[in-house]
C-alpha cells in the first residue's frame, strides 16, 4: 500500500482542535504531525496528540464487544448482535416496567465531535430518559459570562496582536493551549506586556513580564482589590456606566473594604494589585485569557464575574485587542437542531453524580449508559461514583479502553478513536471549523456512536429516525445557513475554515445580547476570607501535564502518582520520598517531588489518573458544586502529606 499522508482533526477535549497530518504506511499510522495549513495549529502538535497513535494500537484496546452477567464475573467477547440484542431487551424492560426516567444516559467530552451527541438524540426518542445537568469543567465560567454578557464568546485569536497588555489569568498555555502560547509570544515580541496570574508556577512563566501568585481561591479578592484601585485612582472608563448595568453597585462592592484587606485575603501585595489595575486602566487595550480551572471552585462563578467586571469598567471590551476570553461557541455555526429530541423528564447534577444516582427514586436509576466519558475517574468522589454504577442493574459503557468506568459495566462496546472518527468539529479555543475524516479503518470491530445507535435503533423501532451515513449526518449538521455563507462539507473535510458567524471583535460597539443591551456587573460577592485547616494544610490541584490531559487517552504511568510541593510544605518527606496523600474522604500512595517555586499551601498532582492505577486524584475530592453553573469545586479540596 506504500506511504500516504492523510488529513484529519483532533477531537479530544482540548481548546486547540488541531489539524493533523497522519502518515499511514501499509494501512497503519506511523507518525502524526501538525497541519501547517491550519491557521492555529501551524505545523505542530502537543506531545499528547503527537503520540496518540501509540494508544491507537495498544494491546489493552477494546476491539470487540465485551459482556458479563454479573460484576463478579469476567468479561467475555461477544458479537455485536449478541451485545445489542441484550441491551435492547434490557432497556425495553426498564422502560416498560419503570419508565424512561429509570435509565440514565451520561455523556461527557471524551470526544468533541458533534456526532458524539447522536446518543443524546437516541435516548431522547427512546425515553426520554434521565440525563445530567451542569458541566464539571466549564459550568461556572459559562454561567458567569452569560450572566455578565448574555453569552459566553470570544474575539478571534488574531486580536491578540492588537493588545497592549495580555493577562493570562489561571491559564497555563504551555500545557493546555500551546498554540495560543505561540500567539502570546508573538504579541510580546511586538511590544505587548504579559502578566501571568496563577497560584501554580508553570512553564508559561517564561513568556510573562510579571508573575503574580495569589493564594488558591484568592483570585476573587485580587480582582476586587484591583477594582478598588481603579475606582480610587480614577482609572475606569468615564463612559462605562453607559454600557454596564449595576455600575454603582459594583463600585460600592469594590470599595466596601480597603485595598489592603482585599489583598490580604488574596495573599498578594498592594503593589501587585495596583500594577494589575494600572495595566487594565492605563495600558489599554488589554486582553484577559482565562484558564478553565479558575472557575472550578466554590466561588468560581463569582471569580469570573469579578474579572469580567474589571474589563467592563475599564473599557476593555467590545474594541480591538480587548476582552475576557473564556470560551468560543464551537457549535454555533452548525444546525444542531437535528440532534434535539424531547426534553428529559429528570436531570442529575454532574458534580454530585454518584450521590444523586444513589438517592434517585420514583423511579430509581436502574440502568446507566455512558458515552464519551470516564466518570469514575473524572468526577469528584470517585469511590461513590463507582459504587453508584456498581449497584445498578445494568450498565453499558462505550469506550476504546477498559477504563475505571468500563470496569463497572455489564457491557462494554468498542468505539472508534480520533484517527478513525468521521465527524464535524468546532473549537472552544478559537474560531475555526473543521472535520475529522478516518485516516485508517477502525481497529477490530470498533464502531462510531452513530453506528452503535443505528444498531440499537433498528431493534427498538427507531431505525428510520437514525438512518444515514456519517456524511449524510454531517451534511445535515452543516445545514443551509452555513452553506449559504459559503461553507460546504467538502470545504471542512479539506481543512479548517473560519466560522463565518464568529465575531472578530466580540460585543463590538459594546452591544450585548441582554434584555437591556448592556452588560451586567456583579453587585455582591461571597466571603473571600480563607478558612485554615491545620490538619489538612494543602490545597489539592490536579493539573494537566504535557503527557496527560483527559482520563481516557492518557499515558498510563507505573508506580505511585507523583505530587509536587514546596520543600518546606513536604512534612519532612525528602525529594523522591514515598508518602500518603490524604483527604477526609480517602488516601492514595504518592511519590513526592520538591519545587521551591510553588506556594506553601498547594500540592500538585497530574490530572486524568485512573483509580485502578492508584493515580486518581478525584478519589480525594469531595463532591461539591460551584456557586453557579453546576461545575465541580475540584480545587477547594484540603489534603495533607503523611510519611509512609
């Protein structure tokens, strides 16, 4: 067959949604590179995606359906007909006996392809069934920006070139948005100043002119400290009240305490608060790029609202080179109405999922189907999530690997990987649309979500509603509106296309899709005072690494999880020493690494680890929701290190 280079798009849960060039030799992927013609990828991939073909051919990949009668028995290989017949029979029984609400369909972001939402449509038509609500990753930030601006959206990335100041607030571009990092470097080379605000010290420090390390969760107090300085010094835009509802209320909130009190709560200096205010008020236009972890706290939505307010009162919104970027509306160009079905009769909060499954009644949850997710590893209170799944009558997981969640299932269905996917994609980190096209056939008997649902639909009287090939469904999603704008499916399959409906400058002219046409400022805030816990002095922060970002495709290291901590906060444990990392919920074995750049009150652990590998940080995290948007308060968990 020789060697051929084929183009596709990464569909993993990452903002960059990179264009990929796959080198295929004799029907097998042997190398991956970034697409040089993709306007954001520009020829390079992160280490995670560059190595993904190694997992493509991993020995532990699920290649055939697996079935077992009870969770105490071993899986056995099954045919697709056997597996789908069993599933159809059991689901139909649950629906007939207890109603659709007795079945929970849980879908997350293991793939961001739009056709991954086909199971949503199936279960809406079949039931409708119970679904999840909220978003553990971005729920609080989305809710905050919708409250402030009417929608969560961002300007084009090229607007960084017009910014005099770039503020990376809780954003580790080097690991989580490497292609944005390249644009930040270019902006700095043209004369922009770069400020990094993060309790964690990381490689993005290298591009920053100033680094500020507030205490974990102190970002809200720091934003209000900077706001108090802005009002004190008269650095707000004189016309801000004309585009902001609640201007006087926000000013009253910011000035309700002295600057030094806010700074004490944030554990930053007055000089740092004043410098931040000066850059926003006097070195405009300023762009603030928000990290998604920033909102994963009990006060996460309030924190994002306070930062939005800083941009609004200084006029850093609706003009070139300015804005607060949290999210790009990745699905907005497509006709997603084709994926909508009847409304769910019941929803369970995602951050509290284990507890809510166990508590559900009238009817109880009898069956669970998991799409594009590994909730046991990725949700808080992992042990309770596993308990909730293991005590159901029937659990089906569609995945390419035997994840912690798949180990709680009665049936595991093998799914396609990103190199086998046939789908459409938008990005939540830039304004480009694209398609994934299979570069190799599926391994073994793996099927896409569309193919799985079609097989199930044919057994449950819904075949006609789910008929059509991948390209048929992709054409439906492109829809007449996008085609009228000059974007066709062949265009998307040939390479990235800028979303024709995406604003180059979001909220241009300072017009907002709110009832009044003005932005809305927060006028109240939760208490910002930290409550110490001498028994658990460290705050756990589970962060992405160059090799691990999500829980399904991560490189699986051997041995105990490595944690990073300041030497003076290591409880006397030497660098490289073994310890127990403990919370009030659970404990795991860890190897301790020292880093004197980190704060004394944080301990870092890689995100995405599995329970079965002893690497899962979420076993230690209590299930608590953020103040709005039903995100998960991952980063408010107190822990301690204990010498082994």
